[in-house]
C-alpha cells in the first residue's frame, strides 16, 4: 500500500481522522477559491457587467455540478467499500464503470449545455446587455465539462483509497494556474469574460492530465482501458448517484427560497445576506470535509461489518466537529464585522450581516452534526434516506422557520429561524442515525461475518 493511503479498518481512529481530513479541508478551501478568483479578476478588469455575467452563469454551472457531486458521493461509497473488502477485481470493475458513465455524462452535458446556454440564461431573466458574454462564458464551461468531471473524479478515487494528500496537489496546481492565466486571457489576450472561462478550463485540463499521469505511473488505483461495464455495476452507481445528485438540487432550491425571504427587506439586507453567505460557504468547509472523511473511513469498515469501529469514527467525528466549529464560531462572533467589511461597506448591510453571523456562530456545530452523521449513513449506501433528511432539513425546517421568524421579528428573525432549524435538523439526524434502518443497507457481501 502506498504510504499516502490509509487502511481505515485498523489503527488509531482519531489520528487517522485528523491527518486524513486536514488535506481535504485545504483542498476544499482552494477549490472554493476558483469562483472568487474569477470574480476578482473579472470585476477589476471588466467591471460590473462582466462580473454579473460570471455570477449568473455560475448559478447554472453549480446546478450542473450537483450531478458531479452525486456521482462522486456514489464513487466514494462504492470504492471505499471495495477498498475495505480488499476486492481488487471489484475495484477495477467499478472504476471502469465510473469512467464510462462520467464520459457519457460529460458528452451529454456538454452538447445540451452548449445548445441550451442562451435559453437557460433567459430562464434566469439575464439582462440583455450581458446576455451575449454570459452565453459565451457558459458555453465554454460546458465544452470543458469533461475536464471538470475527470479532475474531481480522480481526487474522489484517491480519497476512497485513503489518500487525501495527493488530491491536494492537483487542486493546488489548478488554482495556481487559474490565478496566473486569468489576467493573461482576460486582459493580455483581450478575450474578456470568455478569457476567464478559458483560463479555468485550461487549468483543469492540466490538473487532470497531471493527476491521471501521477495516479497511473505510481499505480495508486487499478485503472484499466475503458470497456462496457456490466449492467449491475451501472445500476448500483445510478441508484446511489441520482439521489445524491438530487440532494444538491434540494439544497440549491432551498437556498434560493430563503433568498426570496431575505429579498422582502430590500437591497441593503440582500447585500448583507450575500456577504454573510460568502463567509458561510467558507465557514462550513471544515464540517463538509469531515463528512467526506467519515464517508471514506466508515465505508471501508461497513463493508467488513466492523460496526464498533464505525461507531468510533462517528464519536470522534462529532468531537472533532464540535472543537473545530466552536472555535470558528468564537472567531466569527468576535471578528465577524471586520470580515463582512471585506465585501461591503454599507452600514445597514454590515450591521445585518454581522448580527446574522453572530447568531449563527452558536449554531455552526449543530449543522456540522448533520455532515458527520450523513457522511456515515452515506457510506452505507443510504442515499435515499439522506435525501429525505435533506428535504426535511430545508423544506420542513429551514425555509419555514426562516419565513416564520422573519414575519415575527423582521430581518432579525432570519438568522434566528435558520439557526433554530440547524438545531432541529441535528436532532432529526441523531434520531435517524440511532433508530433508522440505514445499517440494513448492503451493497456487497462481506468476506467476513
């Protein structure tokens, strides 16, 4: 076994969790910087119209990414269980199946996205003055979807194998290239907003090529020349991947609905909420990364029916979550105002965003509970159950609570309602983890009793 890979079926769980999750947190922080970098360069070099084109196109790209994340979650579960079973044949077969399915999906997304780019933008009421540049930006992104899919998939494969360090290298390479290529393509080559898209795609091409070469030359995963997979392999991948992709659609729609609640209070409150959400997306990365980590760790043990170790992973995951998220919460409570002012200066917007973050600071650990427990249940293959938990989280708790408390306490009620929903959602997740039937999900027959 390469030294970068962990066998999570033995060894010190806490040490493995800390060492394995650290690079994933850093990689996700770097990954999230992609759009920020594009926005900074486009905003400074091309102005508000260029930034608006990138922002509205990114909404469509995020929706497309939901299916990538869904298949990657399926890959993490299936491949980590095969790793735990030490089933080299199964690992090769499922790797091949994922490669074939992802390639086919890339072609479908690329063709339809290119053709439907303008209708999709019109569906989002894109202003006519930025429609042409937004359409070109979006079409280029759709043409490069294969590299986006492949680039993320290689990282997922290695994490399923217990390796989180090498994916960090690939992400870092892509981000550094994007920083360098953005101003070159936008300004020097005078390609405008399209240049930002070309820079991103080229960065991902290089990262994918380097990642594939690195994995194959070092034999980190048993890839083989693509061939037609068996139907039972395709069926299992889609059975796990589709509900996992729908989870992201549920989340995206829920966030949009809450934004509608915020919009009632005017542009200044929307601006403050937008700044708070940018910080929120970074604040939650450690908890999201913990979810990925426990998914891989629990998957290797679930395949061997090693339930005592799965419980240990759960306990240390929750402990790690509370330590990290409480620490972040304290920092946000103290320094939130100054972080908000990096994005906006309007006094009303800053005041709302600051109060929002100070209330949410006490609730971040509870949302982290969901990431950890959902990650473990996802490792068992309980994707539909996790989908239902997300529907409950966003549409039965978070959106109604935000709406109700906003009616009662105006804009001050929005963070109170969302924070209360975090607490309630964590209790629902704990209840289902304890009493639900997710442990009965069996993807493969274990070689051990």
